[in-house]
C-alpha cells in the first residue's frame, strides 16, 4: 500500500519527474498523474501498483507503512503523525532589508 504523498516524496527523493517514473515503471504519464492526485491511498489496477512499487524498490525506495519499522539501512524520511505536521508557509519578502 502506498499513499499519494509517499509516491510524490519517493519521486522527489529519486530526482525523477513524472515522465521518468512512468518510463521506469512501464506505466503511462496520465496513470502516474492520477496516482499522485489521489487523496490518500493510491488506487489503481493491481498490475499497475505492482509495477510502480517494483520500480520504486529497484530505484532504492523503501515504502514504510504507518507504524512500521524500517528494516533497511541508509538515510530516509518519515512523515510525522498528522497531528504533528505544520504546513510550510513561505515568508513574504519585502523591500526592506534586515
């Protein structure tokens, strides 16, 4: 199981655009776009999801489900529980210098 947020984050970690991920996974760009636009868990044909997960795994991505422990070594990121997240807000720049 993979969420849309995990999918987008995995793609960014790999430095891939949607076209490149589509090529790696054997899926179409519109399929990748639909998967990334999902609100929560990515839904699709089982075959498409298997291809996607296999491509991410081969590229070095470990999908960590909520509450799971990562068994692999290496660096990684994990999204905190939803209550702990703070949305990123860009600071508005003005002409005045500090």
